C-alpha cells in the first residue's frame, strides 16, 4: 500500500469516527413518546381543570380562586399557542413536571436527517400579574448548548409570539391572558397550580358558563 493510499484511508477513518461521535452526541439519552396535542381555549381550560371553590371579587368584578393544570393540559396550551402562531417546532413537545420546573422536550431533525431532541427547563413565576418564564439547561441530544445559543433561539420567536425577552427570561404581558388575571403560580404534586381572578361582566352567566362552585 503506497503512502498516498494510507493517508486517504486514515482520513476516511477519522471522518467516520467524527461522524459516529456526532451522531452519538445528537441522540438523546432517553427518547420521549410523541403525543399530538389539541387546541384548547380559555373557556375549555377552566371547565376541564380541577377547580377549587371560587370567591366573588368586586374590584374588578370577577371570580377569584385556584385551578390545577395537568401536564397534558399544559401541553395543550403550548400546542395551541404554537398552532395559533404557525410555529411547528414545539407542536409535538412532551411536557414533564419536575419539582418547581417544567421540562419540555421536542423532536428535532438535526442537519435534516438525524432524529434528535431539543430539551429545556422552564421556571415560571408571576410578577405584577405578568407571566415570567426563565428558560434554562437547553440541550440538543446529549449536547449542552450555551446561554448565547439559548438567547438567540428565543429571539427567533420574538416576531411570532407576543413576549418580551430579558436574557433567558420570557415575559408574557397580562393583557395577553385576559380575562384571566394571574396572581401566583406554583408546581406541586405533578400539577401547575394557578391562583387567578377571572374578570367577567356578569357573575351569574360566568358561574353557569364555567361550571364554577362559589364559597
């Protein structure tokens, strides 16, 4: 075997090793099952969620109480937002509630051919009735992506979804959640608990419409 052929074979072996390593790195440690979401409205969300008894509030007129949202219902919320704004990337996302965070995992075609996954953690909180979501631990397959990559990825959605971006934190203004006014949010026992006010024009109609129990 001449020297030139040895060099070519060595290059081929190096390329194959690099390709194999890249493929391994892009494959997720654990593949999640993909379940199609469904469009859900605010009315359906309130009707289908577990609702604690509500109290009547006068200023502003409405109903105050708590609702419990399951991971599937949260998935449907994400699906609805993505569908409404013509974003396909997170339509098939899987939602997992872990401690005080939401883990979101979505299928992704790396380089258009490798079945990989994008994974991130969301930490929600409420400030001045606005919904704030801190995004962290962005991964592609087994690869941890930098904060700069995360911020650039979030910025790509700014013209499609109504939120403001401050570093890794997303803020959704309270005007976009109306007629729901958010007071607090917490994650416990595999559910998202929302403390909220439902602003209404007619209390009796709202109680009947949303099938709400009043204290």
